[in-house]
């Protein structure tokens, strides 16, 4: 099995699979079972048409066993796997796939043999359809499972509503990715809880939900964020606020229930993408409220003082109220500090007893919130246009760039970091060549370039020294922004942004990709730092710059120098 793992033949389908959620103790207990030669449940795989195997059941177990060999955690006796005793693992480490722990106790050679010789029961579904795989997964997760209510609702359900909630939740948590990932990539889209410290890429305390105090970090493990989003989505799209109960949400997900039909029909008319962008816009505005004047956590405002309570139910009603005001009317916030003062102490002003869960009381609470906020809004001259580059989207893209290197490029800015504050040589031309390379990833393959973000600690530190600002860390990256550069150039953000657009417009990029990029390039204020997002939509044919084709080799942009390479790139669009 480790050989398949090393050869990247094991895949995870995020349409229905959970994140990595096991605690350290659960992992250690599994390793102990293997070392003691106790039986463990079988692994179920499905053969893929494209090669390799999709994990249907046993994701947590498989990743645990593979990561133990990769010295990701110790056994119950505080001993690590001895990589030197297993040539395949040693070569994998030598190739840089993982870094073995040094200066630690390791299990004995006999235990290594016991571990590697363990007969793992595996069943493989061959020539199975997507519908059959979904059905099997759903059946598995109805038998004495440990899934939370929301995980159970989402498990194996492939509807427009469930897809909306899954994708929206990934965007807001910051673990958005392609649907299909290699097993080794799962830590990069899983949530690290404070008490577990597995080294997963998404740190719970840094997510919007926990940072603002809406949920506790452990709530993310049980998909309480998805449950909250399902509550909001059904209430907004369906036109009436949902009762807050297990039964009400169960009905929304039950294909045999009339409520499911009502919400599904409403979503068909409303549009999933439209709702997702509108909600992210409302979240952005709420963040702006919290950041106005002296930055505050939403929980501090809601409870008007110290509190450790989560408040998903009140947050859901607050979002419904904001959506009705900012999108439904539409209005716009003219006084962010005024809104901040209006929602301070909100918990004490609303009905929060047990009867507050019924639909009629939730409606009254939403109307009360609208009454508090309304004096600080003005009419919007034009309907709100919710683009695809909200603060939430930027965070999600930054995290996604760590695992989908060919599709994303991060640049700290246009100016040199040597203290001269001069334009960095042919940086604009390099950006244009990278646009071409991302466009050449193939049919249905989109990507983006973000300017104002760096993945180098030393660059973030240098920006801090030169400009006196504090970079915002997102995953392993740092947002340093471009507003600082506009100030250094004695320009406004609009002029800086215009410089980029002019360079692209005057470039020799193939017309389809050039026009597509110019229609989607965007500037986001992003906590006052300013980030430029150059979206590169999927193309239908090969793109060129100055007659040359470029391609992405990992995170590098490379010119195709041979006819064979150009032909290979062209085949991606057939």
C-alpha cells in the first residue's frame, strides 16, 4: 500500500470524503493495533479510469498508516518509525517528500517488519460508475457511523445544494481545492486543531469561523460551519427563515421530502454561484465592520465583553439580515463604526431563549437587527455586483496555491526589495509570460496570479523593514499588499492597477486570453493592504506571447523550446 502511496496512485474525492479528523490518540491506537497484529476494518477502493484508486472507505486509517511511516507522529510508546529500515520510505525521504524526525527514539527492526508485513484487508470496486460509488459511500456511512449530523447529511449526497454548501465551506475555511487530490495532499486541506498539532495546513484558530469566535475550533471537526451555512442558504434561497432544528435541516437534504424539493427548485432559479458570491460579499462587509476603528472580534461585539461562547445561531440570523439589507434592497454601509456600535451587545437585545429556534422568532430577530443597522446605510445607486475576488476568495486562493502550483503564481509586488523602490526590471513581462503559461495548463484549467503576496519569509520580513507594515499570514504565505508600492511610487491604487492593465493590454498575448484577463483583473482592498488578482480563465486553445508558448513546470514558468513540447501542450486542448 505504501508503494501505491509513494507512486501517487491513491486519490481522495472531496465531493464526499471528510477532512482528516482523527486525533493523535486515535492514530496511535490504530498503529498499536497493527503492531499487535489485531484485525482492523477493511479498506474499500474504487479503480479509476485514469489510473490508480479512489479511497471510498478508510481514508483516516490509510492516511494514519502512511503518515506513521513518514514519521508524522510517534507510537503510544513515544517511538517513531525507523525510516532506515524501509528502503522505499528512505528513498522517498531522500527525494524530499518528507523530512524524517531526527534525534528521536524509533521502533525496533522487528516492529518495523511487523508493521510492514501486516496483512491489510482491501476490497476494490472495478468498473464502478460514479453513481454506484456515491451509493456505496452513503450506505457505509449509515451503519453505526461516527459522523456528525451535518457530515451524515452531506455524505454521498450529490445535489446542487450539497455541492454549494461543500464548496462554500471550503472557500470560507480556506481549504478549497480540486475535487480529486492525492492522499499525500490531504494534510494541506485539513484543519489543525489547537490540541492536536498534526501540522495540517489549515489552522483552526486562523479560520474566519474561529478567529471571529462564531465557532470553537472543535466545531470545525464536526462540520458545524457547513451546518451553519446550510441554515443560512436554505433561509435566503428558500425565501423564509428556516426553523433551527435537526429535523428542519434533515428535511432540506432528504430527497424524498417536500422541503428538499422546495429548496432545490428555489436554488435552480436563484443560482448557486450567485448566492455564494453574495454571502461572501456580506461576510466581507461584516469583516470591514469588525476592523473599523479599533479592530474587534465579532464575538466581542456580540457579547459586549469577554465570552467564550460560540454563536452560530445568532450569526446565521445576522447574515440573513445583512443579506436582505445589502443585497435584497439593496443598501450599502455608509458608516462602519455606526454599524459596529449598533451590533455591540446584540446578544442581550435579542430573543435567545429556547423558543428563539422557531422560525417566527428568528424572523423577529432578523428584523430587529435590520432596524439597528438601517440608520447607518444609504441607498446604493447601482445593484451590488458580487465579484469572484472577495476577501474570502483571496484567502482561499492563497491556501490553494500551496497544493496546485501550476495554476497559481504569487508575487510580492512590482518593486525591488533592495531599498531603491524601483520597478523590478522586466517584472511586467514576466507576469505576462506567466499568464500565458497558466492559460496553457489545458482545457477547463483556470488559474490566477496574485500580486501583493509572498511565500518567502525573508521577503515578508524585508517588506516589514522597508515599509513598516505587518504582513498578514495566510497558511504558509504572507500578504504584504501593493498599496505600499503605490504610495512609494506616489500613485493612487487606481494608477498602480492601471499600470498592470495597460501592460497586459499592450502585450502580444494571444487575443482570447488577453481579453479574458482584462475583463476579470481585479483589485481588492484586503484589510487595507491591497491585493491585485489576475484571474486567468480556462482557454480553448494554445496561447502565445511574442510567438512563443510558455508552460508551468510546478511553480516555474518555462518557454517551450521544441516542436515536441509545443505539440504536447496543444494536445491538452483536444
